[in-house]
C-alpha cells in the first residue's frame, strides 16, 4: 500500500471513529451540541467529493452501515437488559 493510500485510510477511519463516538454520546445525551456538530461534520465528509477522491467506498452506503450498526448495538443493550425490542 502506498503512503498516500495509508493516509487516506487513516483519515476515513478517524471520521468513522468520530461518528461512532458522537452517535454514542447522543444516545446518552441527545441535547449534546458538541456531538451533534461532530456528527454533522462526519456526515458532510462522507457525502463530500473529497471523500470520493480518498476512496472508492460509497460514503452514503458507509453512513447507512454505521446507522445500522448503532441500531444493532441499541437492540443488543435492550435484549441484555431483559426487555424486548
């Protein structure tokens, strides 16, 4: 892998990590302005032309997968607590 590809991957992985952290924070604190701002910035990045230049991954599809992942985590927490979803 070329150094520029490693850098591009690191940028994308950091955005994914930031999105996950913001989503997790918003589950606990839905009025957290910082988390909303981070999530908005990540969504804008995943939809941007720059994202498209960094990778062949479809940014919209990545967002959908992140949302499903977050929903799945919530359902697992509810099941673990003995409640039905």
